[in-house]
C-alpha cells in the first residue's frame, strides 16, 4: 500500500490566498448571479482564501460588509445588479470605510462604469467571463 509520502504534492507553492502571517485573506462576494458567485468562491477557496459571505445585490452587499467589518479584507462587487448597482454599493462602502478594498466584476462593454468605479476607489476590476489566473492576479494585486 502506498502512502501519501509516495506522491509528492504537485502544487508545492504556498496558497496565494494567505497573508504573511499564514491566515487566509477574507473575501465578501457580491453578485446577483449564483453561477458567478459560486465560480468566484471556488477560484478563491482553491487558492486558500476564505469566503466570509455572499450577497445577491448591492444593498445586501453593503449591509453584509458593515456587519462583517473589519473582518473583510476584500470585496468582489458585480457592477450590474438589482435593487442597488455595484457602483452605488461601492460608493457606500467607501463612505463607510475609505480603506476598503473592492474589486469590480464587469461584463464586457461597461468601460465607463469601470472607470467611474476606479475613480470612486475600487482597487481593480475583472471582466467576465472569469479566468482563474486573471481573477487571482488582480485580487492579489489589490491586496498589496
């Protein structure tokens, strides 16, 4: 019988989602698409991040951020959502915590909204469809 030691881990590097102290970065996902939220969650947890909550619209996202604050390191925020769009939610989060790290999630063709979000205080943006490598690169860059 072979033991685990007979099969060295293929992925020897440390998970990207860990802080220098070894604890996981905590992420709040705000997206009205269950599919996108699940996809983001899988990408992040596979890299060692901890998803501390999800919200299906901007209003719920702001409420969840305030509830979890300061135990949220980063928020992913869809731009187009019902009840409250992502840009408005971003503004409210930045008004609540000027140091909040928010990465916008955008469909193609939303360049004006993305630019507006970056001016308000978003740290970065990711364009759908989601690419695992780009998601991790942009999120890690936003946490520096």
